């Protein structure tokens, strides 16, 4: 939490995209506040649901392989590491090559903090020189018990095809529906703030906006007042030509 700003600036400097102040906020929220939210949860002792006649017995998975995206390199390391340790698992972190230096440094920072607090040696490990063949070996390894894959489509599909249990999160295309009964001014402000946050590198940023005809015109006005630009047909065509090409999305436009 104390180094959230330093890592935010480092991530922008190394990857070339995003907003350092916004990354600082993400890094902060994924550390102490995240831990505080789960601090009172019991991931060790059995729970009895008498009404359903079910006994739940928490069991560690074992070794977690965590694949980290370039868009949220530090905050993802933070919360995946905390999730693994709170549920009594070891974790091997694989930073994205585009954010390797800040990711490796953060992993070692967390390792030192964990070991100082009594965690066993090796509970947090990091792949310092990630490569596709090496990550593929880790994903298929019999010593990997579960994969937490956050990143591009190809990487998530590889995790699912590894024969090991995997939870994958690929690129998002989040829609938002604004009903005519909504406070259109407030809705527009929230949408613009969210879409602009960290230059929209988060897959949770709104990507599709739905509204009914009866309120669409007023919603567009409120979006413009909140700082959005409504493109003309010509501008839309120019943006589309820049953002998409025969091989897919233009990654140079990211963030």
C-alpha cells in the first residue's frame, strides 16, 4: 500500500500506457482495503449449514500459477497473492513481459513482507524471465494445481487447454444500459469517469452503451457535458480504420 504510487508510475513508464495516479488508486485498493474486506472471513475451519444439511470443509488447492496482465500489473499481483495466502496456497507469479520489471520487483516486495510476517520460504515465487514456452510448461506441469489466468484470449485459451484446473479472464466488452427512469446527468458522469479511468485499459470499463430512443438524445447531451465526444459518421469511420486492421486490434492504440 505504501508503494502504490511508486509502482503506478513504474508501470506507466515501463508499459507506456495508463495513468499513474489511477494505477496508484488500483494498487491501493487491491492491498490493505482488499485484505480488510476479507479479514474476518474464516477460510480454515469447517462451516455447517444446518438448514441445507451441508458441511463445507475449506481445502487449499496447493500451488497456484498466476498469470498477470500488462494493463493491471501490480494490482493483479496484489490481490492474487493475498487470495492465495489467505486460503493457504503457495503462488507462482508470472508477470507480463511488457511489465516484467515492476512486476518482479512487486513480487519480491510481497515475498519479503510475507516471510517477515511468518510465511514459509517459497510461499510466493516469481518467474523472472517469462517466455511463452516456459509459461506453457508451468501451465501443463503436474505440480500446478490451479491456474489464475488474466490476459489476452490466446493465453486464457492455453490455460484452459493445459489439463489443469483454470479460471480465466480475457478481454471484456462490458455493456451498460441507461434506462429512461435513470438520473441521466449522474449516469453520464459515472460512465465518462469509468470509461476514462486509467485510459480505459481495464476490461471492466464500459464498452457498449444502450439507451431507448425516448432518452437517447438527452443522454448524448449529458455525455458531452460530462466530457465525452460524440463522433460523426466520418470520425467513426476514421477511428475504426485506426483501431482495427486485418489481424485484429491495433495494440498501439492501447491506453
